C-alpha cells in the first residue's frame, strides 16, 4: 500500500511541483499574470524591465526551498529573502498582490489539490517576513513590532 507524500519532507514537495521544469512553468505563469493584471502594476514595476533574471532566480530558489537541488545557491550564492527584499517598500498590499498572482499561477498547474493548498500556505510565510523586513527598513510603524 502506497502512502501519500508528506509535503515538506525530503524532496516530496519538489517532486509534486514537477521538478525544475514544473517550477519554471509555475514561475512563467506567475510573471505572465503579474504582467497582465492592472492591479499588479506597482509590484511589476519593482521587478525592472526584463523578467529573465527574476524568473530564473525564483525558479532556482523554489527548487531548493521545496527540497530539490539548491540551484539558487549554486548559481547566485547565499540568499536571505527578507534582507534582500528590504531594499524595496513592500507592504501588505503588494504582498497580497504577489500572493494572489502566485495563487492564480498555482491554480493553472496540474498539482494535486492538497499540494496546491500546501504550497500557497507555505509561501505566505516568507511573504509575511518580507513585509516585516521592509516595514522595519523603511521606518513604517507596524503594531506589535
């Protein structure tokens, strides 16, 4: 009897995402949606004119983050997500737009429903930490921080 994968253990999440090819499809859909949606225009502007590097970095990051090959560190070095993003004024609104674009991109993938839910819930963690880091860096008062 086969047991369902336990996401977050070993490379189960990476495999559920379709490996690097599946992650590249997810990231391509994510940035396409960001380009197409007027409400994402402010977020899109933070990424610069070309998305080629952003696409590769996000795909490589997600690979290692989901238990697959650590492509980001191999290609770009160490990463500190909140610290890197603190250079931009990312607030709750932009974070929610990012998560919304990602939720739509996830929905376009052939992922099992439980993995899609798991992935989006896990992505909320770094998204929240980025908002905290940006608020602290840009002097934005946040209750409780």
